[in-house]
C-alpha cells in the first residue's frame, strides 16, 4: 500500500472539544496529527452540550467530517439498567445510542472507509457486528485494572458487590475486544501486562501519550506557596485523589508552611469533595476554567495523588511541560519511565508531605527539577511521534 491518505471512520462517545480532560485532549491531538499526514477522518461522536458542537465546528483541524449525536442522559440511565440482563458493563450500556448505531451502520455500508477506529470499550458495541472492515480499538487503559484497585479500597459489602460485578463484566468485555478487533492499542506496558493475564494480547500494541509543549510551557511568573491538582472532578478516582490529599496530606504540609494554598482545578467537582474540604483552610476548588495554565503557573508543586489509575496521567505530563515539579503516587507514575530526580514518587502520607515541603522550601531544587521535567517531556512525549506511530499501525493493519 502506498502512502496515500486513508478514509478513517472514528467513533467516540465523547466529543474531543473543548480541550478539557484527558480523553478529549488525547483524541484531539492524535486525530490532528493523522489529518496532517493526509488522512480523511469522519468523526462520529456523542455530544452533551450544544456549545461544544459550536466550538468543534469552528476548530476542524482534527477531523474532515463531523457527525455529532445528541447524548440523552435520561435515556442513558435507562440503557445502563439493561446491563443487568446482558454481558455489557454498565459503563458501556450507559453510552450506547441506537441513533449512533444507525449512523455508524450507514457510514460503514457506504463502503467508503478503509478502516474504523473506536475509542475505549464504550465504542465496541458500535463495531462488533461489522465483519467486513478492519477495526482498531483504542482501549487506552486496562479499565479492569482500575476496577480491581477500586475494589480493594472498599469495605462495604454492597460497594464490593456492585464494583465486583462491573469488574468481571469489564474484564470479559476487554477480552472480547481483543478477540474481535484486528488491533488493540494501550498507552502503557503496565496496562498490556495486566490485560495479558486474561486476554490474548498478541495483537495488542502500546502507543503512548504526549502533551502539547507549544501550549504547556514554563510561564516564568512569580511563584506563590501554592500546590495544584488538575483533573476532571466528576471522575470518581480524581475526586477521591483530591479528597485524600486535602484531608490526609495537606494538613501535614500546613504544619510546616502555614500559609500554603491547595488549588483543586477541574470541571464538575462532586458534592463529596466540597463536603470533605469545607472546614480546611487554604483550599480553592475552581470548577471549570477557561485556561488551566492561568491557575497552575504560580504553583510551586503539582500533585497527582491518584490511588486508582491506569496508563499515563496526562495531568503529570502537562505540569512537567510547564516546568512545575510533580509529586505523585506509585500508581500515578506508572507508564512514565523516568527517574526519581525528575518525578517524585511518595509511598505514604508522611512521605508525600515531606517531598512536597522539600520542594516548596528549596527554590534551587524547584528550578532544577522544573528544568529537567520540561526537557524530559520535550524529548520523550511529542504528539508528532504519537501521530506517526498511529499512521504506521493503521497502514500495517491494512497491509
């Protein structure tokens, strides 16, 4: 096959606009790179907000044709209930739309597409019945690994039963995805290794993530005694991470640095987060912001205290690209192969507090780590490389 551009049908349940949250950022950038390489991309996506559609129509650098389908949340809850009676996980049924299925079927029936790509296991129902077209599923993370980790944190019998059932369903569905698609893509070797315990990963490849170093760069602003955490706060593991740091680690830091501030930056903060932090001085919960950099740039340290994680944490890459030292958990550091003198990993609440305090009180160390972090991201996490890896994968499947 020559290097002519291909017709790609891309299916996702989340419109990659605006660029808030890891999923949107990932999809946007590697589709943008594929389009730069000459591919024509038809993007079929669920969308919740009319303003998001308007924004995406004004920024067509990541698709050739956009087919948005309105996401009905009330209907989604009814759909999710169907998972009680079939093999699909709740997180898959929740995002299943008969209208979207009809459109995907009609697009594939045209015979215009060389290949179809689905983003995460939510996209699998739309693809599984189509036998006569090559299929790639971007699993991204081993979601089952996150469910297993979540299961270990719960003591309630009801929570363990509820999460345990979904864990089994997700494992089986990931196994099915590996069986019925031509290639599966994960973002780290850790996820692939976990998946290989129960699924055939012969056709599974690892293509990492990157960050936009033209957008995320050191701001050279006056720093404050501030710490930041960035992430979609509707996502339970992020919300739990923010609560953990705010209630368990931040008070230890305040003993050493009384005027320290903790900025929790992200859209749709959950009620539990406000409840857990309302009596702790020095915490700011921003909600959705137009430019996350404006809230990060004056912070001395960024934290990623996730306990339930998979793949690569984009929030870590972005902070490092801005030259902000990062302290994370062992789970947060998975997938980012670097050394302790660049990315600090904490193994307990006391260790976490000590590492953050050491960085905040030592401006020379901050600058050194920030410089090394920025260079590390520029050398190892470029979207151009990710786009070329995807191009090579797609052509390999078709060959």
